[in-house]
């Protein structure tokens, strides 16, 4: 019998961490400041841990997940790789898609990205975060449900093949201090070599465990 992913991996509703707040601030900073009241769709939101972050920014939050349905929290059950999203065309200012696209097959990714394009308003953005295969190939399949790995180039290609303008697709160190001081990427490149000796040291661990950050736009003249 298939087990619910959320029940297996979560026992309580998590609260957003300081890192989560910094991540959202960093990611959204790649486009023009979004006004309060912007609508955000959080794909594969799990149990909604990021809802408080977006709501505190004054955004109108909607989440979807294959294993969660809480309409009182504006979270709806959707299989994003195989179902049409239950939202009107051009409905959202932001789609936030964190650490989930790698769980889909190639065919499911195509359907999902096409649906993202459909529900985005003209000129609106999708933010995609996924493990960087170049750096995580030794541990990528340690997660049982991972299916499709990505590099910056392959994520860019996936967005463009499905009608989204890729304005950013880059390997990113998961350390806020590096976002603030990009020159520290050089230090990270050296630090990650010491991972076998110091696997629990935060700076070393996250110097090695990198993600791809992609930003795609829906062309203002593009039909849904």
C-alpha cells in the first residue's frame, strides 16, 4: 500500500526557519520588487511551511500538493505532473516551486511547466529550486522519490521548451552569507573538498550540497 509522503516525512506542521525567510527574500530579489497583495502559487507546498513567509510579505497565498488538502489554509490536492491546475488562466503573479521538479518524470515536467505558464499572469515569474546534479550526483538518488536530475543548462532548456523565458539558471550555494558576498563561492569550492573529514560542519556541508535556481518569465505578449 502506497504511503502518504507527508505522513512518512513529517510528524508536525513545521514553522518556517530563518533560512527559509532569507531564501524567499533572495529568490524574489531576482525580479522587480513585487507589491503587497501579489498572488503566489506554492507548488508541492507539503504541509504549507512557507505560507507564513509569503503572507507576512502581504501576498495572497495558495498552495497545492499531491498529499494535502486543507481548503481552510488555501491548500488544495493536485497531482501537478498529471492534472490541470484548478485555477483560471493568468491568475498568479508568482509561482514558487521548491525542491520538487526533480520528483517528476520528463513527460510530467513538460505538463507541469505548461500549466505554470498558463496560470501565470503576463510578465509574471516562476522560481524553481532543485538539486544541482553536478554537485549532488553521489547522493541525488538517496531520496527514493527523485526521478529527474537537473543542471543549470538542462533547467534552462526545460523552461524554454515549455514556453517560458529563462532569465536565470545558475548553480547556487545554500548559504545566505554567500548570497550576500558572492566572492565566497571561491572559499566554498575549497571547503567542499573537506566534506569527507567534516560532514557535519555546516559551511562545508552546504558548500557541497548545491542547488540550481531558475527564474522563468511568461512573455507579456504570450497567450496562455
